[in-house]
């Protein structure tokens, strides 16, 4: 259902001529600090399904999957966010993509 809602929202933005700069799947996964295993507490995402549904009309839209990072809520400065490498690298990619748009 959420996938359908996202596609409908994107199509509405297209009709209003509002550009879609990127798709962001927030809190998509978390990595175990002890064993390194990746877990999907809300289930596997469907960002690829959304991209496939909108590619015919929107063309190529960059997509990002941001992990759950427990310390992100307290990372109120850029320096603090940079101490969380996974989040920092994904955020850098997202910002670069938006700036190129």
C-alpha cells in the first residue's frame, strides 16, 4: 500500500510540474554492532518497485536507502553526523545528487 501511495504522490507532483529530485527510503535497515548482520525491522523496502513504476514518466530519479542510526537523533551538528560513517556517506550522496539537479 505504501508503494502505491508513493507512486500516486509522485504522479501528482508531476501533474503540478514539481520536480522530484530523489526518492529516499528512511530507516530502511540496521546493522548489528556485534555480528555485522543487516536487519530490516520494517521488512525489505520496495524502492526498486517505485522506481520501475515511475521510470516511464519521471525518467531517472536517484534513490537512496538510509539506515537506522541510533545516534542520528543526537547528531545535531555536521561534525556529529560525520562520526556516523554509514549515515554520513548516504547523506553526502543525497546532497550531491540534489545539488546536481
